[in-house]
């Protein structure tokens, strides 16, 4: 009995699978873009239509790219026929297959201090940027104005910038940053 002859199809199959996996890896496969890229930010923001995300053009010294993109649909009738998500037993912000169910009344992104920063920036807080239309009756974004909270405006949006960490409270470095809704202008995205 020739065992080497019977194993040949197995080795060919293993070789073909290995070649396919290598090709998939080299051509990108189904990998998600890196979180510091425009493609990633665009994909996160595309999860819902509605208020545009306002981002800083540049970041204050010591900060890394934005993370934890999210949106809030508030109490909006997201089905278009008077039925609320709660009436349907679905959680707030449910995406579903129908894009009309994904409407952002507010958006938020969080910025962490860069883990590779120098030690003299150790007092940087985690900062969240929350955006909502100025015409919105509800206030999903903080209205406070103090050392921990800034209020800015861009077009028809109100931008709340606030400390999201317990340790440090100063957001003054975010006070005069240029803001934009155009991802191509955001310099910290690659």
C-alpha cells in the first residue's frame, strides 16, 4: 500500500489553504482599518445619519487620536411610523438593517493622552467631545461651563468638550482649537 500517494491530495489541500490565507492577509482581506485613519472614523460616523461629528483639526500636545465614537438617538421616533424603539423592545441606538432607524441626535468621541508622550504631560485628562444640534430641545451633551467643561459652536451645532477622567480637570488646551466636520481637514487622522 502506497501511503505517500494517498497523502499527496492532503498536502495539496493544506498548501492551497495556506496560499489562500497568505493571499488574503497580503491583500487586506476583511480587516478593519486602523483606528487612527479617516476610513475608520468615517465608518464609525456612518453608523448613523443626523448631526455631523465635529472634530478638532489638530489635537493639543500630548493627545492621541479619537476613540470610542458613539451616538445617541434620544427619544426620536426612529421607525418613521410613530412606533418607538422601546415599543418594539429594541435598545436605544439600535442600528437594524434599515438606515432610517439610525439617526444621531448627538455624537461623542473620546480622546486619551498619548501613551507614548513624555512624562511632563502626566496631568492630561481624558477628554470627550459631544456634539448636538443647537435646535435640539433635549440636552444630551453637557451644558456646564467651568474648568472641566467648555462650550463651543460650529455652524448649527453645539460642541461640549469635557473632562471624562477623575484625576485632572483642565480642558483649557481645547479652548481655541480649530474645529471641523470635514474629515479631510483633520490632521491627526491618517
